[in-house]
C-alpha cells in the first residue's frame, strides 16, 4: 500500500507542472491587430499585411501577403527574386508558414519560383506533408500553377562573379537579412511566415533555419509566436523559436524570452560569438519582444498607430 501511495503521489507531482502550464493561456488581444517583422524590408511587408488585417482579414493571409513583398523585390538581396546566389551562382530559397491551428507548410532549396512562401502555404493546405525540398518542391509548385522564372538578377550575378574572382569568403555577419513576419488579427489568432535566399555564396544544397518549424518560426495560439533571423545553423541547434515560445509559456515576457534564448547561444560560444542571431516575439495579449546577440537589430511594427521601424542594441 505504501508503494502504491508513493507511485500515485509521484505521478501527480510530475504531472502537476504540465497541468499548471497548460492552464496558463494568455488572454487574446482582440482589439488591436498588429504585425511585427524583421529589418527595414519589414516596413513594406507590414504595409501589405496591414491592408489585410485592417479589413478584418486573417493573420495567415496577412503574413503571406507581407512575405511576398520582399520576395518580389529585386533590391532585397537576401530574399527571393534578386537574392544573392550560392557558390555555384544559383539562387535557392527557403520558406515556411504556420497558422493558429498549428498547421504549417515549408519549402527548402527550391529554385526558379519567385514566391516560395505561397508554395509553402499550398503544401500546408493541399497535401498531408509539411516540407518539400529541391526538385520535388519545384515540381509541386509547377503542378499547382506557379510560374518558373530566373531569380538571378544582373546585380546579383555581378556580385557573385566578383566574389568568385576574389575568392572572397562570406561571413554570417552581413548575409542574413531574412524576412520573418508575425501577425495577430481581430479575432486574436496568430500566424507567422519566414522566407529567405539564405547565406550568400553558401555551399550548394545548404538549408538554414527559415524553413524549419520550431527553429526559424513557431506559433502557439494559446501563448504566442516567434521568428528568427541571423545565422541559421545556431538557431537550428537550439530550436530557437520553439524555445522562445516555451519560455513565454513559463512566464517570461517576450523580451525576456528572446534574451534568454540568445544567452544560451552566447554561453555555448564562450560568451564571444562572432555572428548575429535575432528574435522577434509576439505574445497572445499583444505584447511584443525582440533581442539580438551583438551590434544592433531593426524590427518593424505596424498597428493602429502606424508602421514604424525600431532599433535595439545587442546583448554583447
């Protein structure tokens, strides 16, 4: 009897934290839809997303529309059309999208398709899969009516030729301006999207964190959502976006959660990492947060008050 009582008591004590955390649902921010995104190209992305949110549209539609703006902008050399190529001179794209129900779609190492974010959504909605990659992803996109196009612009080709000639070794400091975008609609529902051409002059076949659910992006409609930008390898190693959301579940504020996730990366690199990682976070009640490892980072926030760029300093 004593043994049974011990097992029963132990089981309850182990289960208690899980029950406690699951009951910490954060109230929705019903009266103030907003959109949060990374870097300066977040401003035009937010503008497109806000057009949808301001007309009672869904957060999912908003983040897709927002992500498509830099995807189609040849001046945005870290995303989509005009993105800097890999070492072979080929533009390869990664993207993912996630809605408030936990459904998600992703493409990695896709070529010749201008809007990988829309392909990712199509995967989510018409297949039983989450991720398609490479040639299979391209074939799927074409089968769904997406047009193929050469994504390498003259400007990006010239930059690649110069890199090839000088045998320049790119670093993760200045090649990771992923557009990550988070939104909440009038119903209080959350959604997120990431899209990128990745690390400039990367090894052919390299995939970063942006198409990986839990690394580059994670959405939990009870708690909040998070997205990343920066050196994807380090985000993947720490399942960064999932970690930030779980920290918010445990009671951390969005800022605190972003900072704690980054401190774990910093610690692993002897408190002197030579790369950048940044997070943006949106909690269910509308509170936002952001943090970066070093230097500075810019995020764009759009709500009823307007669309504005904000700059923060790094933790080190």
